């Protein structure tokens, strides 16, 4: 069983990391020629990096087969953030997908 602090680090890392694809999407609208001036791309890489840095020490606190499925919760955050920050729309299939992710992570947690 994973330590509680390791689970918290993975969840926190996933929350930070979920901002990565949002900012990368926003940054993709600009020319890549001057990528060093594209703050959205820089923020995207930064948030992905923070998520990864938080995940690495969490690996000490539990089994990868328990901790890594928690990273899939990042898909939920990305879906919700894309609605809020990018104006994307949710449909019933996306909501069903989110429910299936939650169900899958719950079943993996029960199997530990």
C-alpha cells in the first residue's frame, strides 16, 4: 500500500501538471520561431516539470502500480481546465470518459 504522503504528492503533481497541456495549447497558436518569447509554451513546460519533480520522490512511498494510475486523474483536470481556460465544450461522451477514469482508478485502489 502506498504511503499517504506519496499519494498526496502524486495528486498534487497531477494538479500542477494538468496546466501544462493547457498552456502548450495556448502557446501553439503563436509562431514557434520565437519560442523563447512564447510565455505560454514556457509555462506549459514549467508546469509539466513541476508535476514530474513532485512525482519522482513519491515513487519512494509506494508501488508504481498503485501510484501511476492516479496520474490518469490529470486527464480529468485537463478536461475541466480546457472548458474554463480554452472555452472548449464537454459532451456526454467526455463525461462518461471521466466517470470511467474515476471508476478505473477506484478499482485499482481497491486491488492494493
